[in-house]
């Protein structure tokens, strides 16, 4: 995501804030809203915002994305949501399974609940020329996301191991 042609961004499921803070640091003219439900994650995010001196550029929103009512629209929406299928949790590497809280890894179902919610919100939250960038877990899941976001153009990006890992969506 080398293009810096956004003025407003929303980071959904922000966790420690690394994506939203990076966006703010890479594009000092932008403002970033970071939505997170976990109080512990918000404490960590606030510490990171302070550490990287982004207090003016990143606004933390303590909310559940499933009850969140957007007050504005965005040029860019990003998310690394809980996408792991509930049945795959036990097969995760112990360093992941024991480090992250379960609700940061899975939606308790098939791992698609957050993508459906982001799609539903995109009609009011995404500006006309805006983009959505989402992390996902598998090639199969990428196809499911493409199906959820019918009518959107998409590009799939591979991770450093050359596995499909992120999708960029445009209307």
C-alpha cells in the first residue's frame, strides 16, 4: 500500500494499533480512526500512539463494530479481523494460539462474520473512490470474501511466504 492518496482512514479491529499508526506515520496529512472493542488492546494502542507521537492523527473509538454507527465516511478502510474458522483454532501454532485472545483470532464461526459487517457498512462508510484492504487466512477464504463483496473490483496480495494474505477492494 504505497499509495498515499487518502485523507481519512478507518482501522477496524485495531488491536495494538500497528496498522492505523503506520498509516498515520506514512501519510501525515491523513486522519485515522481506530475502532477496537478490547479495553486491554486499547490501552496498548494508546501507549503506541503516544510512543509514536500520533495523538493528533489517530483517534481511538472504543466500540463493537457490530453496533457501531458511522458518523462519517472514509477514503480507506483497513482491517485484520478475527478470520480463523473456529474448527481451525487447535491446529494453530502454539505461539499464536496461546499468545492472542481467542476472540482476536476467530469470530466463533466460519471466520467471515466481520467481512459481512464491513461489506454492509461500506455502503455508508466508504467514499465513492475509496478502498478497503482486508487480511484473510486462506485462498478459499479469499474467494468467499470476493463473493461477499460482489460488485467490487479486487486485487489479492501475497505475503512473504507467497501465500494469498490480503485483498484490496474498490467499487
